[in-house]
C-alpha cells in the first residue's frame, strides 16, 4: 500500500470519500471514517496495520 492510496479510499457502502482525522498532534495514529457513519478504519503504528469497523 502506498501513501497515495491512503487518501483515495472510499466507504464500501455509499462510496463517499473517507474523512481523515488525526487523533493527536503527537500521535501518528490516524482514523479514517465515512462521513455518513458506515465505516471506520483506524491505523495503529505499533501494529503497522488498520483496525476496521463496518456498521450494518
Ligand atoms: Zn458510507
């Protein structure tokens, strides 16, 4: 996965672009979410992976 792709992701349900929110200026943890609340993914630098949450 490249950095460029991180900013082109869309909600799997409504295809809206995900909103990016950094949880803290001191943290590299990033949360990306659907503006309509369908989907959320949170990047955990310690795990080097995303935790995904999909709302039914
Ligand atoms: Zn959505």
